[in-house]
C-alpha cells in the first residue's frame, strides 16, 4: 500500500468527499479534505469483501488523522462487481447505511457531449479523465493515461468527447513477452538510458518505453490531422512518471487526474 500526502497531518471537521477509482491493477482512493487531497492505493482484488476495504480505509484514515464526518462518495470502476462492494465499504465505515454514493456513467451530468457510437461502453475512468483535463485546461485536449492499458482520450474545444485509442500498457506488454515467448522474461521496468539495447533486458525496455512513446505521439498526430486542431497533452496513470521524459511533445502531468475528475463529476451531480 502506498500513500501520497502533504507533509503535515490533517484533522478535519467539515464535509469530506471520498473518490474511489477502481482500476484493473490498483484502486486509488482520494480523500478530499478541507486542506487538500490525500491518496490511498490498494491492490485490486476481485475476491476482497466490502469489509476488507472498509477496514483498510479505516486504518488509513486513523493513521492520517482524517476525521470520519459528513462523508460523501463517488466511484468510477472498470472492474465488474467492485463498485457495489466499494459503495458498501464506504457506507459501512462511515456508519451511514443510507449514504448516497454516486457511480460514474455517461448518463449523469458530465459536462461533456459524447460524439461516439456507444457511450455506454466507455470506461468510467476515461469520462473522469476527460472532464478533469478539459476543465483544468479549458482547451482541446488529449489525455494520455499510462496504466494497465495505455489510453488516449480526446475532447475538443466544445467539450465534445470525440473518442481516442487503446493499446496495451507497459506492464502488460512486459508480462505478455514473458509469458508468450520461450526465450524472453519479464524485466524490471526502469526507463532505458538508450534506445539501443545491448542485452535482451535492455532491448525489451527500449521497445516498451520508446515504442509506447512513439505509438502515442503518432496517434496524437493523426488525431490532430483528422480533427483539424492542435491538442494540449495531459499525462496521468501509474506509468506516467516513468514516461514523462519519453514524450517529446509539451505536456502537463496530473498524476491524480482521475480523482480530480471524480470530484468535478460529484459537484455536477451532488443534487441530482
């Protein structure tokens, strides 16, 4: 379990939003307190019970002096079945069984206009990323989310969600090379110092990092040409820090973009 938080401890008596982003590999839980955002990370476990999540959250809040009072919740999930358990966990440890927990979907007030064929198939995290990036930059934007999958998400100047692209993430490609070949093994995912690998592990790292960077930059160039507009770039996701120096185009880093987007979605829908 990893924690990202400011230096000082927190103790808050006001209302607090808890935003949970359930991904294929990691669950990020953002505690939006009066003084800032504190993030808890848990490994995604399909078999974990709601009580296990509430126990972990209780311990984290106690360790960080976060007061359980006036709690509100919102969840995005790309993993079937875990939204309900996380909602139960939030209600359980808050002590309010009737607490309303919002779950992200395209039918809620997102502030976006979906210009895609099947918005119901869209991942909730991509919706949160899209509105978060658009409201932060207020310009045509492409979100690069480097997670289990690497996704590119595009919103134009009129807040229209245009679509994007999905390719295997760095970790997933690394795993598949190890499992799908007889002579290659998974490597540690330190960024390579050179595109020219001098041994097998270095060659794999070169392919993973330079290859991913080249793929997403080519995709963005094609998207700009097809849509006749320049795109600002926002990077997020677990591998975004490692990919930072490999993306040559100007970009901004928002490691907690999905959580920030969830907060925006909550504010848009809290009275719905």
